[in-house]
C-alpha cells in the first residue's frame, strides 16, 4: 500500500483546519487591508501616493516568489516546520511593518512579510484537501472558501475602520496575537504525512529561484506602474516587459528540462487541474479587479470616504457567507459543475447590474449586485477548487496548490491592471464623445448654462458667473465620462465570467472520478 492510503491523521480533521484557516485568513486579509491606509502611510513617510504603492507591490512580489517554492521548502525542512516558520516570519514582519518610520523600511519589512505569508495559502489549501476523502471535500472547501472569498472583502472595511479610529500601524499589529494563536494550534494539531516530511539530499534549484524572482519582479512593476507611464509608449515599460518575457520563458524551460526543479509542471497534464486552474485565474482577476474599481467609483464619483466605501462592499461578504453555509450543508448533494456554472452566471448577472449604475443611485443599487456577486463567487470558487484537484494524488497536492496559487496571483494582478487601464482609456473615449455636446448650438447645454450662470450671478459678476457655470458643466461632463468608463469595465468583467463557462463542461465531475477510481482499484 502507498503512504497515501495507509496514513491517517491522528487528530480530528476539523480541529486541524482551525490553524490552517486562521493562518490563511491572516495572509489574505493583508492583501487588501492596507489599500485604504496608503494615503495615511504616504503622509507619515512624506512620500507621494504613487510612491506609497510600493507597500503593496513589494508584498505581492515577495509572496509570489515563495508560492511556487512551497513544495521545495517542504522537502527541505518538513511541511509542518515550514508552515510554522512561515507564520512566525509573517507575524514578526507585521510588527516591524507597524513600527516602520520610513518608506524604505516599510518596503523591506513588507518583503519579509510576503516571504513569510506566501506559503500560508497554498499550504492551507493542500493540507485541507488531504485531510478529507474526496466525497467530503466539498464541506472542507466551503470552510476554505470562507477565507479566500470573505477575507479580501472585509479587508478594506477593517482597514478603513482601524485607520480612522486608531492609526494605520494597528492594521499590522492585529496580526501579532493572531499569529501567536496560529503557531500554538499548528504545533498541536498539524502532522506531516510520510510524503510531506523532511527529505535528504534536497537540491536547490538556484537558477529557478533567480529566473522566477526576476520574472515576477519585472512583471509586477510593469502591471502596477504601466498605466501611469502610458504602457508601451514608455521606454522603460518596453524593456521591463521584454525582460519579464525572457525570464518567464527561461524559468519554464528550466522547470521542464531540470530534474530537481522548483515546481513540477507535469501536473498540468491533468485535464481537470489545467481547466480548473484557468477558470480560477479568470475568477481571481474578476474578484480583485472588482475589489479595486468599485471603491474607486464610490470614493471618486459618489463622495464616499474609505470606511463607507468598504462598508458598501459588505453585502458581498454576506452573500459569500450565506453560500458557504449552503455548500457546507447540502452542497455535496448537488453536482459541483452545476454549482460552478450557476455561480459564474450569477457573477455575470451582477456585473451587468453594475453596468446600470449612475451618479444618482441609492445604496441599494450597490448592495444588491454586491450580494449577488458574493453568492456567485463563493458558489463557483469553492466547487472549482475541489474539481481541479479531485484527480490528483495527495503527494501531488502541495506542488499543485503552489502552482495554482501562483497563477491565481498573476491573474489577480493582470485583472487589476487591465481594469485600471480600461477605466483610463474608456474615460477618454467617452469624454471625446460627450465634449461635442458642450456647445451653444445644443439647446440643453445652453439652457443649463444660463440656469447655472443665473445662480452664480447672485454671488459674483457676470463674467465670473459665466466662467464658473462653464467649469461646473465641464466637471459634470468629466464625471459622466468616468461613469461610462466604469460601466464599460463592469461589463467586461461580466463577459469574462460568461466566456469561461464552456471550460467547466469539459471538467470531470466527482461522481465520474469516483467511479473511475473504483474501477481501477478492482
């Protein structure tokens, strides 16, 4: 018998899930909790808002480097040891982030935090999947989905509240008691199966580390700063894009040809894993993109502050929580593929509902599509993780989770960059169309101009009143142009969810997989 079939955890699997979920929640929360605090950090460090984004970029680069390296480090020091070391590193770095007094110090500590936290999500996913037989993975993934979907949603809310009522360092200090608690529980409950224990003569893939680091660093900088630099209209963007492509090709060449490579990409030969990963990459792009642009819309056009804009996202968390409870109770009785397709359809519907937004909406116009989006995200994300790994062995799980989470991170970064560019470019398109209406030959414009001019005339002279009226109308035109850009971007997210639905049809269902496994064992 293989180690996979003979090894069983000595603790209750649900008890073992507690430190896994606590650690994963802590990591995912920190991906978005700092977003609303950037202006405050910029003020503390006396830097521009643009420079302060390195606080986010450095974290993403460092965690992205560690994620595909998880399987290697598990073989080097043992999976449990690596998991605990990652929590400790993340917790200590969180304290250092909170006491940072300059931008360089903050960037360095965020890099350390990313190195510590990068392994938490793939390890939590891999161990959770291994703890349960395939027929019970729906419930375990429901718990995991609670972390993956809800944590990034409540991040801006919690970050806004802490920053407003206390101070931005506390968004990092709150990780300290949580990290200590997670380390204690991990030592008590987590065990290493034979295939996840420390191995002898593990070789370091130095070339893989180097090319991966260079690839992700160049690509993340391009994605974060490219739109501000007019993309390929900038020389440095072209060069960094070129280097990113070269290092990416070099990295994958090493992984294919080298025996002791950083990751095992043979896992992509599994159709379920390949198709399921593609679906998750697109979904992650839509999730993080919507989390990035909806607060921009609420703060930039509707006048919400950071806390209120984060609070407006809460119905999405409520929708996800409701769905997680549903999947955890009766989700195993429903075909997972049906759940995924239904979830993607709901995501698309919510995107099209957001296309109907205008500058005179009530809160309910944001809350309803957000709730539907939360339901759709949880309903599709949880089953697709189960389906994508259902045909893999437990020995493959750690490596597969690392590769999958790396690609999901890239999907989130690319998705966020795409929607940022769409908003910028579409706003220009709408502006060029709307500006043609700002002419005295347009009766509606002339009527509104005269009305505003009459209002301002009571406060100033006729010439100044005319100038103020024209400025007001021009600013209203800019708002409408930006509104149109946001609507177009929400529509693009909705279409992306519809496009990937056919891929789900080619994924093997759980019942078919179990039947094949039974036939092969006979």
